C-alpha cells in the first residue's frame, strides 16, 4: 500500500495530479486507488493538497495518515506537509520554489526544476505534468503507460501532445535523478 | 416490483474514475431519470453540473431553478408530467426543500433527492463533511410520515444506490433520499457501470384500465396505486390536503388517519424488503460497530485494530438508514456486550440504536463535530469500553 | 343528496368543465373567483382546445381551490409554489397547456420569486391572478397588492406599505403577454384567456376581484354589487397603456386592457435551439428527433393561427351584435 500527497498552491494543478495518477492506477494499472482532496473555499492561492491511497485490495480507510511520498510545489505546502512525511519517505519538490530546511537525511529528497521545464515547453501550466513524470520515474508506483492513457479527459484535447511531452520531460529527469540517488530499499515506501 | 433492463441511452457502461457527486448523476441517468431541477450548493453542485452536461444527448432536461423550494416543486410537476425526477442539495438547501418534500410525501410522488451533507448549523462549513441531517431527512417536513433514505460509502455505491433509490421511489411512490457527505461526494475512486442489460430498473407503474375508474390513491398500507401522467385524459387531481382515493380534499380526522397510516405502513410493512445491511464478522462478536457512509470506512480501521487487540468485533454498515434496521439490531443486542455507534454528529442514529437495543446491551455513541471524520483511535477506545 | 342537487350536478352547463361531485364550492357570495372560473370555462369551450391536454395548477388560498374544482388534470400545491410545479409539469410534458390560477398573496407574497423567474424565462404557461388585495382564507391580512391606507387585519390602522403594480412587475420581469381586467369584465377575461392560450410564452392575466367577506367589509366598501359598481365607475380600458402607469390606489381608477403582447422564444424553444445548435441530431429531448420537433412546432403554430382566427371572427360577431342592440335600443 502507498500513501501519496501532492501539495502546492491553488492553480498549480495539484488536484489534477492526484486525479491523473488515481485514474491511471484504477483504470489502467489494475490497482485500487482512492483520491481525496482538501482545500479552503478559495479556488486560487493558499496551500492545497490532494491525497492518494493506493492498494492491491479495496481501500477501506480513505485518508493518507503517514504518507510515504510527498510532492511539494510551494514553500507553504512543504512547511505544512513535510513533517508528516514518514521517515525514509520520498520528497519530490520544485527546487526553485521550495527551500528545504536543512537536509537531515530523514527522508529521500529529489529536487526538480519542474516550472522551468514547463516554461521551456511553452507554459508554466504544464509544470504539473512534468511533476507527474518525475514522480512516476522515481516512485514507480504507477506505470508511465497508464499515466499517459489517463490524460485524455483530464487535460484539454488540444494540449494533449504538449502534456505528454511535459510528462516525458519529467520522466527522463526523474530517471536521471534516480540513477544518481537510487531509492534506499529499491521501492517506494 | 418487476425490474427491466436500463435504457442503454443513459448508461455510460465501463470503468471510470469518478467522485461520488458525478457517480450520483450517472446512477440517475442509468435509472431512467430524464428531468433534473436544481440549485447550486457546495458540495453537491457537481451532480447538477454533470446532469446538465450529459442530459441533452441522453434525451433529458436540466433546469436550474431559482431556489431549492422551486426545485422540489418542479420535480413534483415533472413527475406528474410523466418523468423520473431528481435533485441534489446540501444543508441549507435541504432545509428549504422540506416544504415540498412534505407535498411529495402527501401526494405520493416518486422522486430522488440526494443530500451531500456538509457541516452546519446554518451555512456552517460548506466544503467539509458531516452526517448531521440524518434526523432532518426523517422528520424534517411537518406531520407524520415515512421516507426511505440510503447512505453510500463510496462513489461506486453512489452510482448503485442512485439506481436503487429510483427503484424504491417508484415502487413505494415515496421521496427517496441519498444521504451522502462531502467526503464521499468529492472522493474519486473507480466506478464500474455495468452494461445496461445488467442494470435492473423499476419503471413507473402506469395505470391500465378504464379512465373513469382511475384513482390516484389506495390506502391499503401495503401497496400504492398505479400512476398516470397529465395529458393522458385521466383528469386526475392531487392536493396537499387530506384527501380521498380520488385525490379530492376530505378534511376529516377519519380520512387523515387513513392517509397517514397508509403513508407509514406502506414503508413499515415492507421494511424487510427495503432494508439493506452490510455485515462483517457478526457471528460470535462481543462488540458490533454500527456505522454508515464515510464513517464506516473510518470505523473499518478501528475494527481492524480492535480485532488485532483480541476483541471480537463485528461491523454492521447501514446501507438503508430509513426505515431503520430495528429488528436486526434488537436481535443482535441480545447476543453481544455492546454496540458502538460513531457518526459525524453528536448523537442522531445512536438514539435509534439505543431504542432498538432496548437496554439489552451497552450502546456507546462516538459523536464527532462536523467538518472532519473521526480519528480511528476514538472509535477503538469506544470498542474497548463496550467490550468491558 | 336531494333530487335538485342531482339534477343540478348532471344538467349544469358547467358539468362538462367542473367536478360537479365537489359542489357546492367554498367561495362566499359575491366573491369574484367564480366569475374567473366561469370565464376560464368559457374560454376553454370557445377555443375548442383539447381538455385532456389542459392542466391547472394552484397554490394555497381561496383562489388556490380552483384546481380542485376544474375537471382537468389539476394540482393543488403548496403556498406560493404553483408556478414552479407548473414549470416542471410543462417541461416534463411540453404538449400540455399549463395554467396557474392563484391569488395575489400566493403568487406575489410567498411565491413572488417564482413568478419573476418564470416570467424571466418566458416559461410557456398562463398565470391568472385573482387579485382581491387580501388573504381571504386566513382572515383578511395585508398582501403585496393591498393599496395604501386600506385596512387589513394585520394593518388595523391602515396600510402604510407600497403595493406592487402587477402588470408593471410582470412586464419588467419579461412576461410576453400581460392583461388586466376586473371581475365585472367577464367577456374580456374570457377573451384574454383565449389570447393567452394562443400566445407562445409567459402570459399573465390579472383580474381585480372583490373579497366581500373581508376586504369589502373591513374597508366599509359594501357588498359584491358595490364592488362591481366601483369597477363600473373607475375601471377604464385604454389603448397603448404603459405598464408604468397602471398602479392602483385605494378605490382609485383601475386601468385595464391588454398591456403587453410580444414575441420572444420561450424557455423550451431556447433550450431546443441551443442544444440542437451544439449537438445537432444527437439532441433528442425525451426521444424526440429534430424533424419530429419541427413537425410539432409547425402543428402548434397552425393551431395558434386557427384559434386566433376563431377568436377574431367571434369578436367581430359580438361587436356587430352589440352595435345592433344599441341601435335597436335607441
């Protein structure tokens, strides 16, 4: 079982990250996935997070309690959610937006310039797909194939090719990161 | 009631990754609902939005009314216009609906109303879950009556129970409620929609007989009269006043007794047919946790912890909330040490459990304020207390 | 039941139209609601419309009881909610003609919000308001149309609130047919109802009518006959009247007539047009294809023309008769 949290500020596509991953797992990877979201009444700005519980059998308890994976795309989100990441957990963060408070070696950290990659592809809005590429490569919780299959319907049709490109860019970068820093136990917690 | 296959036009067969709100709309369409009148309110709006988006190609109609009072009023008109009808709302809107829910009850008009519960009182916490309207759905409109209410714990069950709610509503000519909550409403999971021919749908029981003999009501306390629709020449009349079989006002205590006992008995006498429960490891249990909706899924962790700690713990999930499963609970009460009843309110369904258990065993309620779910540890502590 | 009752029930000219088994009705002597029901029945008969396709929806109150007496598909609903019920009925079964008959308190007090939105949508229903300036069934309280200074049981020292002018309200909200008469003008009411039947869109007919038991008595205005005399003296038919100028003060002049008649797509037409544009042949409301919808619209348009011709022909005949009588009288 995996517990994953995506976090950032509103408008970064945080909810979409969990939706795409959850759909990929539930529909194309034959896993059980439960996605929950929590955010304030405001639709833009403020800390925002979405959670996924992934399992081989039906998920009963739907909430993330001790996530093994945290994706943080903003400093606020990092400050709020990093302490809940379990020891040895994977932290993937946007290296230009988040300054980690010291590396204590408690978690396995993977910084990535996802916004810059997205801008290189034409729009920072693609940062969430770059992030998902990095996430997919590093955690191997979901297959890249399933992720791409999950995109139609969750990203606008006309942006599908560029979103796939963004995902691939993140995925390549994730593999590079992984090569440099393999996961401690070979699999995601 | 006989079921037939769903109209394939409304059925989005296949696997989907949906939230509970969207699944409700799909369930309604699969059940043959072709008229939806609603008013936007968090956290239920997505159901209305999905219906609005899907209905034109399915041959249905969506109208956004001026408020929730008008929404239920429009459902009553549309149901007698011949359609299967639905609306969805949350706390404040549910309060506004109460007036015409009473008219629907009194005129025995089938309709499905989903309440995606959020924390109150009043505007409360619009974006956060609660289970605080469980008694309101039962008693909220004035007078004496019964309704049917179902409580899904997942998006899949939102779909399944939406179909079931329509079937029950048509069978008993009674407003039928889906009492879900913000968490289930916004939680995404895989929802499998079966092929249309595997979805059993109860169609409207149309009257077939001489026009002059048509009576919109029969006060048998068991079955309900068949229906007709406006425009077919039956010249029917319905009223919220106490009425006779023809639907004409009859303002006497005797007639009121006939009508009201029928409204009550048509549900109570069929309770065994209506009630659905999900039981797990009840046999030999010392403690049984009774829960419903999202809280069942929270309680499942507490049940697991209790079992690991050596307490024989059973779980009883109320899929049907109203009519209440009093017979089954009374039966279990004689065999166990205690019930534990967690719910996101400070004591609503626990009172029904206490009433049904009638002192035969302990009943430990685990109340919780709206806006958040329980910590499983709280429920575990209650299980331990009940097991003493 | 004695023989006279039975004979009455069977032989009454209204037997075809009313649920005679429900007679006698609850309305007081001198009440104006009966006139409106008569005019309605007359309009139904004269326009020769299929009574099986005609439905009446009422709210609560004295006028709310109309639904219970007409021998039609009829829904007696909750207080103020007749219009949204009618909306649901019409949209679920668009071949119906749906008529709301209710009072001023019901339609414009508790139900005001529903009225303005149905008018805004140009919902294809007919709303007939019997405006007697008071809540009759509950004992003569203030309504949103009670003129200033008039006495009501909840304004025992005279009314100090500003009343609604209903035609102005209806016009401003988007109603596409608006008329006002008094209960003295039965023939005009009938004609207006027939016009409203023929009209496509939200039609509103206000009928000023006496509540003899409460409003008349409480304001020392005499009985039903005195009310009709007041209408005779003070009610004026006008041409091209601006709805801004038709407010009614206590026992003041009453301006009557057909104030508004304009063409505008109805809600149902707008829905069909929008979806058909976007979805093309995939759009089949209640399973009806585009050719079927067009055929239906064509049939309805023909029917409207036929009914309008009938109406005009009869008006001309009546006018000729009136003139003839006058000449002979002279």
